[in-house]
C-alpha cells in the first residue's frame, strides 16, 4: 500500500527546505496531502472580506508552488486550504486522509504561534502515527527536523478523536452533576467533531479512543456523531472546551 504523508504548513510551505524534506520522506509511489490553514492577521480580519480573500489568495499561491515542485519530482500530491485554526485543520485532514505520518512545519519558536499553542505536543498526544516537527526560518531559508520520539522506539499513544457538545445552561449543569447520561436520549448523545459555530450555552469537549468510534457511533451529518452517553462518561470527565484549542 502506498505511503500517505500529511504536511501541515502555512507561511513556510513554499520553502525549498519543506520540499526537500517531503521528497526525503516520501517513496516514489507515496500519496502526499499538503494543507495550509488560512490564517488571519487579527480579530478584525474575520469580518473584513477583502483581508480574508487576500489571506486565501496568498495561501493558495504558496500551495501551488509547493505542489508544482513535488509533482515535478514525480510525487502524487494534492494541496488544499484548511480551517483557520491549525488544530482543527489538522484534525480534519487526519480524519479524512488517514496518513501514515504527519509533518508539522512551523516558524522558529520565538515567532511561532503554533508552538505557543503547543500544536506539536497536542498532535503527538492525539495521534498514534509519527508526528515530525520541522522548523523553517524563512529569513535564512534554513530548516531543522525534530523526529517524533515514538518513531525512535518509544511507545505509540492511543489515537483519539475529540468531540464537542453544545448544551444549554440547564443541561450543562446536569452534565456537570450527573455526567452525559443525565441528558441522553435512548442512551445516546449527539456530538460533533468540529467546534460549534454558535456561542449559546456551554461547549463540552471529550476525547474518545478512535478504535471505539467505529464500533459504537453512528453518523448524523457532515461532522455529527451519535455516541453512547456511557462512553462519553468513561472518557470524561466532561470539560468545557478551552480557548487554546478553539483558537
């Protein structure tokens, strides 16, 4: 089976160092997915269409350069824009693409918001596949690769899927006091694999072992799942989704 390599990068994606690293890690028959989150420069950018369009255009241009270089080298590669939250973009791509390895490319620590938000540590905690961290200094075009310790003989961690539930305040109080069973219907609870868009009520987040999802969950929509309440309670305790994850 062809090796599947997922690369997550934004401003660093067009660096020749990234292209070199992908070529070093990918076999000639590998499938490569390069994802670039569409980042915003400030909170106003969410509301200013022209800035959002500019951010998308810049990300698309960087992706096209990287795709062209990898295709010219003979690889099967696809590039796509991801969610503005790099964590959400990564979760979405891992779920859809099912990679054998992830390469996260960041700026150096002194100017990387992704590292401030512990993106690499989170990815290694959530996925059992190797997560390689590559640091690229776009000013000097130097790259440094930090291999996942688990790829050097460490024990892989169990892959988990983070799910979200938005509950009205009355239900949120019941969940805090009695767990998700308190608001279950027929023993099941509707959750989503993406944070809810609305800000009404309280958003809870639980990480469920990926191996259990396929056995007990049913799909209710694009990102919706219906899971047993007792599974949520076993994987809890229920915690309110933190701003660091939602970014």
